[in-house]
């Protein structure tokens, strides 16, 4: 039987207490670790887009914020579609950002 080494620093929440002993369980562990990396990358892109927008709003750059709003909306909806965040969460973020831009 093949033992797969899982880096416990990266995937500590998905590391089982005892190593999987069925072939399907081993495959699931591999799949979960790959999917976790993908989800972390997606969530990072979403957070960076929100930070960029908030920075534009703080600096009172309304024209730049309005140009970036469709990109932010697109990014949030992509993340919501894949299930990293919920759709209502994405909609709420867009709504709040739009209100902030209107107040500039």
C-alpha cells in the first residue's frame, strides 16, 4: 500500500488522525488537498480585490473606483459561483461598496 505524505503545516485541518486505509479514501485526501489549494487561491484573489477597492474609496478616487467596480463584481460572482463564499455574501459586498462609492 502506498502512503501519501501530507504536509501538516499546509493542510492541518484536512489531515486525518490515522492514515486512510482504503484506496478511495487516499484518493479523496489527494483531491481535498488539491481543492483546498485552489480555494485558498480563489479566496485570496477575492480578498485582494476587496482591499484594492477599499483603498480606492479611502483615497477618494471615485472615477477609478467606478472603473474597478465591474471587475470587482465579476470577481465576487465567480467566487460565489464556485462556492468559496455564498452568493448573498457577494451581493452584500457589492451593495456596500456601491453605497460607499456613491458617498464619495
